[in-house]
C-alpha cells in the first residue's frame, strides 16, 4: 500500500497533473509500469474509499436532490450498476436479494444506511431485518419505510440513463404491493442520485487516479515499441492480443477489447486484423483498464519510421497538433452548470473558427468506462442529444475523446483521421489531464 500512495503523491504533485490549461501537460514518454497492488492491498484501498464515499457523497447528493429516502434492490449475479459500486471488496456480489436503504432524517443528523438482507455488507450498512421475526422481506422493507414516513422515496427507474434504471419490473411490483398505498404516491425516480453518486470523484480517488492512468500509459508505450512490434512481421491483431496477455501478467482487467488500426499512404480508411504493420504506417490504439474500481480510456498514435527516417512527416505531426488544439477548445468549455450539449456546440464552433475539422465525442469516466453524466457529442451525432442535456458538475472525471481530420501533404493530400483520447479531472474551475496527454507521435524504429 505504501508504494502506491507514494507513487500517487509524486504524480499528483507533478506538472502533468497540477498544471492548468495553457501550461505543460505533456505525458511522460515511455513510462515504467508502477508497482501493482496485491489483492489484499487492493481490497483495503477499495473498502477505505467506499467507506469515505458513503460518509461524504451520499449525504451531499441526497440533500442536493431533495430526497429523504433512497431504495436500491439487487439480486445475486444481477447487481444493478449503483449497487455494484456499493459492495465491499469481500462481497463481490449481492447475496440472494440485497436491499439497501438510505434515509436522511434531516436536521443535520447522519444519513442512515440500512441493509434489508440475510447477510451483512462489510459493516458499511446496518442490518435491519431479522427473518426469524419477520419472514417476509418485502413487509420488512415496507415497515422500515412507513416508520420513517419519507416525503420522497427514490427508486432507480430511468428511461434515458442505463445507470439509473436498475429497478426491475418484478422487484418494483413486489415492493409497491407491500408498501402502504398512501406511500406509493411518494415514489420518484432516483435518476439524479444515481448519476451524482457514480460521477462524483473524491480526493482519495483522485490521489490514486494518476497512478492508474500512468499504468495504462506505460502499457501503451510497451505496445508501441519494438518489444512488441516488428515492422513487416507483426499484425494489428497480434498487438491487440498482446495487450490482453500483458494485462493477465499484471493481474489487471481490460474493460473492452483493445483496438489497433493502421492508416497508410494510398490506403483507404483504417486497416485492421491480419494486416501487417509496415514502415511508414500511422498506428492508432484505443485501450482501457479497470484498476481499483476506476477505469481509463486512452487513444494514442504512433508512426513507424522508414529506414533512414528519424522523425515522422511534418503533416502527420501537424495532424496530432490539430487534435491537441481541439482538446484545448473543449476544455475551455467546462463550466459548472453548463450542459454537455452546450459545451459541444461551443467547442466545435471555436475549433472550426480556427480552421480545424473536428469531431467530438467525449464522456464521463470513473466506475464505468463510458461513465454516468452528460455526454459531450457522439461520433455519429455532432448535434444536441438528450444524453447531453444534463449539467456538468464539479469533481468529475472525463474522457476527452475526439478527432480532427487533415490532409497530409506527404501522403498526396490524403485525408487522415487523428484520433486522441486522454482522461482529465474537472474540479469546478480547472480541467487537468490526470497523467498528461500525448502531444507528439510515438516513433517505432523500422530497424532493431
């Protein structure tokens, strides 16, 4: 545990993490993989952070949303997205039917955390059901709620957001059938609570996130090197599976199958699969890991040097610089209370006014790779979308995902796609890349 906290402290203090927009924010080239925690150390870290989140985030969001009772229901191996993030590291799944209740009694009193289930949850929730006295679990839930007489009873039902739609029809029907009729009219959607719980990042999480990001950057640096790629021999697909094997070695998980594709002078689109990587190719990767319950999502570019070359063609370097400029345009739009749709429109307008050809499709990131919170564009929709209507909040992490297109002179004016994706943190005033961003193409020698 000590080595991870020490590494995190160094990274949080580094210019790449602390610098506001406009200052140095370039990630370290070819970093080493930081030490990986043991299973026990990971569990201790996850439980500590979960305990802190329950103590601090839950009261804040319940009061902000005006909800005095929040009910969550999950079944074994069918955990809804919110409950899954509230299970301690030893309880990997809900047991039988796990019911959680948060109740805010008001007047500044602590929020009650109750579990109506046969098994405890790591001491984080107070057991509130004795099956020997009340065999009917639903009746026990109804009695607990009736005794507290809440003004609003939030359950996770949402047509728009999958993260807030965890209440199944069967469980809702059984719950409402047991609830006194007078209380049924007080049921409201817990959409706001679900999103705020999932999107809010705490200081303890942000102390760890730079090390998690550095781990992902280090693995990408290995993939984009002669250690993995032999030009003229290695295929794109082989690099994809190298990623998976490398994560198995590290004891980490990928939250999606890694992508590798090739853009080549004279070739149309992205080349994938069994295509052999050649000198002169522009490589693209999309790679994300899950570690300590947090996710990364990164896209980098690399150029395979031709014999005798020492750097990439100017047109390719300018293409990445253009995408960095689009990143800057988007980061300037982060304002508390501004919608994702408005941030998208403003960023696109600014980038296009600068002569760039952007496509922006950024999203929150944290417990889920494509996380809860307002979307900022989609690759197939650069206009306003209902999923981007919600407001941007402080203390949220983001995947700044986008591309810009440019004609590359050295490739006969061929239109090239310069995809970029890095993760950042918005504290309410400033957006900072968590472990820097790629500002120069990774170079892969054609010779050993």
